C-alpha cells in the first residue's frame, strides 16, 4: 500500500470530447494556450472572446473556430462537456467555474487550483496514443520538462503503429491464444519488424510482417543491436539506445557499463554480464560471439551494450562478422566515445585552428613493438593523441613519443572515469606521464590526451600530476626519518 504522502489528490483520466462542445473563456495568452491544447482533439471548440488579442483572433479565424464576442453570462456554459476559464480576471474566472459547476460541468480556472475540477496536463500526442503529465498544479514547468523528454523518446511513427494495431486487434483475439502467447504476439508487433516497417513509412511491409506474425507461419526473427553505452554518465546515452533497450528480450553487457544503464532495459529482459575487464575476462570474445548468435537464432531481440562506442576499441568487428556468418541481422547504435567525454570534462578542444588539425585514437599498445607507428610522427607535427586505457601504457607512450621528437614539455590531460560523478582530472607535461603507472589510486578507466591543443584546456578543475609525486616523496622521507 502507498503511504498517505505518496497518494495522488486527483485521479488521472481521459475525457471523451470527440464532437462535443468545449468552451474557452478569455481574450489573451492563457485562452490561446488552452485552445492550442484542445486542437490535439477533435472537440468542437467555442471561444468566448469579447475582445481577443490580435494574434489570438487571427489564429481562431485561421482554424475555423467559432468565436462568441460577448461578455460572460451564465447560460453560455450550457451544453459544454468542459469549460476553461482563462480571462485573466480571477473573480470572473471564479464566476464562470461556479456557473459550470451549477450545471454539473467540469471546469478549470487558470492559476486557481481550488476552482479546478480537473487539471490540464502537459501532453505528448501520438494519436491515438496520448501521454499526459500532471503535477496537480504544483509545477507546470516541471511537467513541460518531463513532456519534452518523453516526446524525444517516443518515435514519431508510434501513432501510426497504434492505429495499425487497432486494425489487427479482432484478428489477434480470434487467432492468438489468450495469455502468454497473446502478450508475446503484441510485444513482437510493437517492437519487431512491424514497428520497423511503420517507422520506415512502409505500411505495406508492415502489413506483410503483421500477417506473417498473426498466421504463425513466419518464425520470429532475432536481431542484435550493438549499442554504445557511452562513457558512463546515464544522461549521455542516446535516445535510440534508450529505445532499443526497452525493446530488447536480452541485454548482454560489459563490466564497464554502469548498472544504472543496464537497468534502463525492460524489466523482464534477460540480463547477461560478460564481465570483460583488462586481464580479467569472464567470457572470451569467441564465447561472446557464440552467445549473440545463439540468442539471435532463438528469435530474441538482443542489445549488446558496450562502454563508449562499439566501433572504437569495442571489438564490434568480430561480433558483426560472427552475426553475418550466422545470418543474424544486426544494427549499430553509436555511443559517445570516452575521448570526447574526457575532452568535455576538461573544456579541452581536441582540434584547434592553427595548432592541431588531426586527432588520433590509440590504446598505446601500438608502441609495444620495435617499429614506431606512423601516428607518432603525426604527433610530432601537431596532432592531438587520445590514449585509451592509458595508465598501464603511460611510460611507454611517453618514452617513445619523446624519442620520436615530441617535446617533453608537451601538455597532457588525464581523466579517470570520464563523464561520471566520481571523475578525477589531472594535468601535467609529457615527461611526467610515466608516474601514472605507479598510481594505484586510479582504479577506473583512464584516458590520456596529449598535444599542443591540450594547453587550451581549463586546468582550474584539475590537479597537477606533479603533486602526487611530491606527496609520495615527502611520505617516503618521513618514513625514512622515523626509521
């Protein structure tokens, strides 16, 4: 049961207004806003406006809305399904509401909660689907903010999909057994090939897919999304990634993906951790490939969640090859890669006119061999280098770059846990970079950015790399003195 503080003082409901009279009283912006909201419906709107403002009058005329240019009298509310009092005159609005209540007509007075029999919600319209957000009059701006987020999340084609579903409802009730089978049918209808075809504006293809799904002759086809979860902050996840997480039957995720992002998936989706971390893999890449293929062949819709972007050090190439060979369809959903998040944390321009026109992504392991990679020479000529998983290779990166001619005083930026609330920022120069390998306090993923453009970063938010070395030198000295 809910605590009393968690209970609503209103009961959310939808009024049937199709073809019915809805009366709006007022001449200005508030009345204008109510009329615009009502135009989401096919109600018969009547505007009681004795002297409408110019833009409101033009709008009413352009929409063909009936205007009654008369001062208020109680009989004007007769035969209305709903009444809106938005005159800007609080006393007059109360009189309008009282006249409506006397005739048992629900009424709403703008900015007077005690004279509101109902509240107007912030509305997301995907007719015949509607999402209404209300705050019981306490926070209209909050309701609008929530509306904007929901509006972005819902496909513009959702209304067409719902309309198509209405056409198939009777057939589904006749042909698909009640219970689990019918729930699976509708889930696949709303998240599978039917929905994809409607989204692509291919109504004929949507009907073919719906008919195959209905007949049962078409086996449900699996599909895999390779999704970039971004660098860690939940609000950097893309809208498309959020959408497919809600469609997935199974979510296969790496250890670096925050649990909060995994939890954005459907509540009943299967969640499978493949736990890949550096030097500690709970599943090999071949095992992951086989798992994705197996899930796809089972007809499941699968989200493969990867930290950052799947195409940047995400081994997506191997997974795509395995899925192609097995005949399982897939799609890439890009994510924000850690280099961009780290640069944003530092207010750091990765390219800078007249200073750095090239950007290099590397794990630094390219420097393990005897032959210096081509990008090292680019670094010397001014390119910015973003080194992923940079702590363990910091020494070799610094050594080889300085050996190639990059100045030891070249600026470097270091970010642990880019974009997250627990991120840590450090700055220094190239010759100080090897000290990173001794820093056991850096347990999260570390991004290192090197280059002349880094000098344009905002170092007010970061600590100098040299401070750690100085602190440890002092600690060692104190230990020696005590010994």
